[in-house]
């Protein structure tokens, strides 16, 4: 079935081979997420090798703050994507059009709000993290510039989210490839030629993100496909917004509170000094790369399940979830074994400082094998959001990643001032989350509830 003629770039996931569809959707998405991650990784590499370990600590330690605000918006993006996918699967062009215009109108409002909140909140957020004095100035500079230009990232993420909802992951990938290369060029230009230090890294990042936002807006406006953005129709439809927010709010709350919890985890790490902070930052980059397959497949499952729920095929949605989980586990287990074995040469890419490398190797070997459990968390949560159940993943992740993790760190840090206790803070959350997510998915009878809901 084609929604917009032979040249349509959309993907109907309600018919055809499940594994082939998931791979065709997830691989460009994986590559896109990879290139998006390169933005901050290049920042880390440049400052770690050409500016200094304090700047490296500053860039790495601000990631959790950036993620805290961006994750709230990404929750909205997930909610919008589920609704757009459902109308796409149901072939309801009119409601899909209203959903897209509502989504983009809200994005522009969020862009203004997040810029103001981000810039104004930098000092408070850094104080909450107990940022050391030797890192504070660099971290303040980087975050202030980053949040001043955050609208580029928000607009791009929502535009690419609209495309993912209709099965198009290829063109966002093309834009990210281009702007990631641009970011590398600007990083080196601003740091090595203009000697702007950490400010140059921040400027390179936001300029590249603005370019990606402009490209995706041009594409959405000029397309003749089903997802065309019509500027004169830009308005917030309250009915559609209510549908989006029923999924978006639980997802956004879970993501934001979890990221805030990670800010507190960062404060525990900061207590061990800038060398430990830089080592944690190095591990965090590796962690993010390991997360990519499960994150991408989780996003693919959300679209797959949502389209098939729109087409009233719950059995196919369930089968797709199983297939996605098996594929993701296979990839992640192999990747984790490679990274665990090669921890020394991999961490040396980011820094040559002996103290930084020692901490980085420690964190890698403590965490990467347990990270395989994230496959259950990401894929099953993606499937549940695809059917419209965002509350259960929210509750499970808040219990695991916030309440239990913070309790563990609070008690553990009072038993001993030991970095091993802090380093295991993430795995304890992953373990509990996987157990609860599997139990809920297995015993909540979501299939029957969904059938009753869609009639």
C-alpha cells in the first residue's frame, strides 16, 4: 500500500516481513542516532585532546543537564509520533495533517520556553551537581551557549520524529551525516584556528544543529507527500494535543525525572575530583554508543506497534516486539563483550591522562555487561508506548532509575566513600527495571486491553 504514490518515502509497516521492515526502519535510525551522538562525542574528543581535562570534565558533566531538558521535549516527540503513526496506519489523512500542524506549532513554543529556562537555570543546575571550582567556569560557558541555541536541536528532533512516524528514516540520516561533518570542521576551526576553547566547541555544535533544523523544515514544507507541513494551517488543535499529551506527559516526566536523577548521580561522581569526572565522561560516551541499537530498535518498535494498532492487528504488533527484542539482544551482547575486552585501547581514544584512563576503564568494566538488560527496558517500553500505554513504563523506570538508584547511592555512600559503589549506581537500576518491565509485559494482558480499546 502506498500513501502518496510511487515516489513516497514513507514505510507501511502493517504488511510484509516483520524482520525486514524493522531492519529497514531501524538501521537508518541507528545511523542517524550515531551521527547525532557524534555531535557531543567530537566535542569531548576535541576538548580532551586540545583544551584540557578540566574542559573535558565540563563537557562530559553537563550532558546530564542537557539531557534533562531535552528529554522532556523528546517525550512530547514520542507522543506526537505515536498519534501520527496511528493515523497513518488507519489511512486518516485529515487527522494526520492536523496532528502534524499541532505538533510543529507546539515545537516552536517549546523552543522559546526551553531557551529561556535553560539559559536562566545554568547556575542553579551546576550548583546542584556540586561542580568543582576548576570546572565551573568552563561548564557555565558551554551550557549557556548550548541552551541559547537549543531550538535548532528541538526543531530537528521533532521534524525527524514526524518522518519516523510515517516510516522515513533515510532523509533525517542524510541531514545528520552532513551536519555532523560540518560540526567536526567547525570544532577544529574554532578551537585550533580561532583558539576559542570550550566556547568554540559549543558554537560549533549549535550552528550545526541550526543547519539541520533549517534543512528539515525546508524538506517538510516542500514535499508533496502525506506529511507536508503547511505553514498557514499551523495551529494547536486541543483534541489532538490531548491525545498526544496522554502519551507524551508520562514519557516526558519519566525521562526528565530520570535525567534529574542522573544529575544527582553526577554529583556523587564529582566528589572524587576532575580526574574521576573526566573518566566518568569517557565511560558515558561509550555507554551512549552501546545504547544506540536498543534505543533505535525501541523507537522502531514504537512506530511498528502504533501503525499496526491503527490497522487493528494486535497479533502482528506482538510478534514484531518479540522479533525486535531478539535482534537487539544479539547485537548488544556481542558489542558489550568487544567493549569489555578492549576497554584499554577504547578509552585511550578520549584521553591520555593516566588518572582519567584508570577511572574510565573501571567504569567500563563495571557496567557494560549489565547494560545488556537495557534491551528489555527499551524494546518493551517502546512497544507499550506504541499501544498508548505510557504510564506503566513511566512508573517502572521512575521506581528503578530514580527511587531505587538514589536510595542505593545514598545508603552506599554512607557505608563507604568508594567509587566502586558509585560506579555501580547505573547497573542496579537497569537490573530492577528489566525485571519489572518483563513481568508487566508478560502478565498485564495488554493484548486484550488493546483489543477492547480499539474495538
